[in-house]
C-alpha cells in the first residue's frame, strides 16, 4: 500500500481547506466579528498538519483502488475534524461532538443540525456552515483534481470512490479536465441562482448562503424557520426549481452545453426522476389540499417539499410533520430513493432504484416463463450481471447499516418514528426527518454516541457506504 501517497493527498486536501477557511474569515472581518481569529487559527493548524503529512515524498504517485477508497474516507474525516474547530474554539457550538456533527452534516450536505437557535451564530460562522455544503456538494476530491494533478496512474479511483452513483465515467479523456468541467457547471448554476434570488429582493448575503445550500443539496439555512421565514412564493419557486436542477446528473448539463439536448432528454434516469417528482407532487397536493387556503398554495408547498426531499436538500417552508400519514410516507420513500447519480444529491439514487425495479420484474417473469432470457436494459444498453449485482449488494449493505444504526440509536429511548427517520435522514443525507427530528425539531437531544453514529452514517451516505466500511476492514491496512 502506498501510505506516503495517501498521507500526501490528505495533506493536500487540508491545504485546500486552510485556504477555504480564509473566505469565512474575510466575511467575519467584513461584519466586524472577532470570530475571524478562529478561522485564521484553524487555517494555520490545517496548514501545519498538511506540512507534516507531505514532508515525506512518496516513491511513486501511482494509486490503486484500495488507496483511492482510503484517500477519500480519510480526507473527509480530516476535513470534518478541522472544519469543526472554528465552531469549537469560538464556543458558539458547545462540545466538540456537537461541532463535529454540525460540520459533518455540512460537508456531507445532509443539513441535520443540533442547533436550537441558528440565528444566534455570527455571520462568519453561518457562512462557513453553509459554505461546507458547497464544498462537499460536488466533492472536495473532485475540486482538488480540478486544481492540481494529485495522482498519476489511476485518479479515476478517487473520483469513483467519492462521486455519488453506481458508475462514474470520464466526460473527456483527461480526469483533470473532467473534474474542471463538473465544477464549472456547478459554479455557473450556483451564480445563476444567486442572481435570481437577489433579483427577487433577497439580500446578497442571504442569497449566497442559500445558493450554497441549494447547490450542495444540503439545506442549512440562516433562519430558524428555513425558507419559510421569507414568506415568499417567488423564493420558494426559484429554490424549488434549482434544487431539482442540482439533483440531475451533471453529465447531462455537459451534453446540453455541447448542444446535444435531445441526447440529454433521452436519459432514462432523468425521465424517471421527473416522473417521480410529478407523481409525488400531485399525490401530496391532493392529500393536503384542505390544509391550505387554495390549490395554488398547496401545489407550491407540495412541490417545494418533494423537490427538497428527493434531492436530499432539506429546506422547509412548512411543518410537514403535521401532514396526513399518506403524504409523510411519500416523503419517507423519497428520502430513500434520492436524486440522480452524478448529482450533488444523496439517497440510493434513481438509477439504482430503476435497476432494482427492473431486476425484480425480470425475476418475476423468469418464475412464470423459466426459458425467458434475463435482459435488463437501462439508458438504452443492457445492464451486465456485475452492475446488477453491485446494485443489489449496495442496497443490502445500505439496509444493514441502516438497521445497525437504528439499533444503537434506539438506546436513547425515543419513539420509533424519531429513531427510524433520524437514521434514515442522516444515511440519506436529507436533513430533517419526522417526530423529534422533524422540520421544527433538531438532533440536540441525542447522546454523544448517537451523534457519532449519525456522523458515520452521514459520511457513509455521502461516500456511497463502502469507503467508510473499508476503514474497518483489517486486510486493507496490510502492506501487501
């Protein structure tokens, strides 16, 4: 195993984080806040750790699958630990476990929070909290690949370990160019949303932090009532539509830029994604119609929450925990399904969901007609057995992690709804659940052990489970 290359890459990631910490420091300085010092101090500590990790030059910069998974898992853990320091050193969030929970929730774009009063935090801290969404949305390793050539040989292992979805491919021959294209699209959409929000009357600071939360599909807001605090149908439609856009596979945006719009629209995953959103929105609208003044308000609210949950963003405009059970169950199902592969969203991904549905359908047909040849097609191509098996393994592993986490969290003694949805929303990187962790609740009442379990679940959900599980595999740490 190439330990020095792993250490060097983690060190380079910390160096990038040190530079990124200067941005909230500048925001804090702009508003005359003394917390700026804590960002500068954390940046210095991250830079020192980076120098220690990169002091020994690796004999070779070639990495393979094992190193790729370890680099991703360890980088995200290191990012979260150092990213939590400004909250801890400033004392604005009490207890390091709470600070770590909030930071992991930020970087993994989950949006779950232990804060009971978000608005009590300083501007700089709130900016950093939302900025972690934007950094973690596309993936910090993808960002690093776009900036510098970290590894020779097989950098695809890094992208594959970090990118959300069952498969990852190059948009162009060179991985660095692929990463640069992805982040260019990401940045352009973020800026476009900021412009739309500012044009509607939202302040520049508010527009930026909410665009960060939307782009990363994270959901941290600077208001206790989230987007509902603005009482603006315009903001709800703009953010709702942009959440939906950020839940789309970014490869499709690249096809559109190339003028291949028809090819992008032919995407089977995109069609399923939009169909699920349309059906869920219509069903919830009809179910909650009596709770709103008119059909237009019911439709807008239903669309916003469906868009927020399926993209695993987590912004809210209403307390949907008061909705009928049918509507809440739809939202729970959307939590599991998640957004498209190759997007910034979480969940098991629409592509996996489609392949699972088709696999079950084929099995049923095979039982009725044993001689029929099994042939699952997705995106116009036959799905090979290895891909179908990997989807089944992922879903099974996802279920085991979910149940195991629920068992540990149940020691807190909360009701079944709170226990199950708290784990589900963290593993799916959604944010709010139901019950005590619903739209108007938070995770503050859970024990430190449960919060650490949630941290693991959030990281596992963001990194597609296996990079985090590999850390606990003894064979991975052997030199040969």
